[in-house]
C-alpha cells in the first residue's frame, strides 16, 4: 500500500464479522471504521467522504439496498461492495442494478475481499470524484453540484468555492486562504476581497434557497465556515 491510507467504512451487523474486518483492513494499511446498524451508517455516509463502502445486505434499522439507493440518489459515486448470504442470480442482479460495484457471497475469504477492494480502488478514487456533506454534493469530474436532488447552477468560480469549503468542512477559511488558493494571489488586496465577497454572496444565495438550512456562515472579521450549525 502507499502512504495514503484509503478511508473505508464497513457496515455489518454481526459483531464478530465487523470487528474482524475492521482489524484486518487496518492491518493492511486502510483507515477502516465499522458501523453495526443501517440507520447509524447514514450519519457517517452523508457527512463524511469515503474511498470505499463495504455494505451488508441485511441490517437492522435500514437494510443495505435502502442505503445503496439513498447513496445513488444523492449522486454519491463511492464504490460499494455488497456482502450477503443471498446467492441467487436474482439477488446478484438486484444488488448490481441498485448501484453496487461488486458483490461477495458469505462466507468468503478475507483475501478475496481485499483483492476486490484493491481492484475497485485502482479505479478513480471516490474522494477525488465526489463529496457529499449534509445533502450537498460536488462532483469533481463533472463539476456539477447538487443540494438534495436539485442541481445548483454555479459558475466555475462558485463551484471552486463550494468544493473548497466542503473540503475544509468545519474549518474557518480566511480571505487570505481563498485569495491564495483559488485566485493565485500571494498577497491580499482590497479589490480581491471585494471579488471574493461578491462570489460568496452569489454562492450563498444559490445554496441557501427557501426551506434549506444555511450551511455557509460568515465569521465577522475572520472568514467563512461551511457547517450545519451557525457559529
């Protein structure tokens, strides 16, 4: 494995299986998290970016197919491997048609799951293709953005701003950072400040439509922060 540790979530209700998979993947150089319930998994899947998802079909709270449908509806393209005891062709087709990238029948050898995981990760990593936080999705390949199921009509610079804020979720971002990273200005000048403010105002207006909770907040005299709750 490279120095980069792929971020992987295992959604599996059986404690023995979940704990052993988490331990085995971490020993292989992954950053693995194990979640036992389907409803609990939703909180992780829609607020964090993952490189790969290992998803059991039968789960308490919400089953794997419901979770998979919700992911694909939100344009989350993270690779998903479905684990299941269901071995019929019909079930395999259902899992793949719902949006799974691969399908592994229990019981299985960890070596095979590891090989399938690495094969999927050799494709373009999900972290570099899309990111979803609190119902907002940015796709770095298509350069499209969505809030829930609604497409956001953003200019190229507004998209860059949204992607930057989401990649720095919860962090206060200063105008100096934006001027340097998005406008390639090593020093900040008042005209750049004004341009930044105008673009952010336009982005906020499009992002915070009626009925949606605000996500992009101004910290007066400091900068901006993208998060669910106001500072």
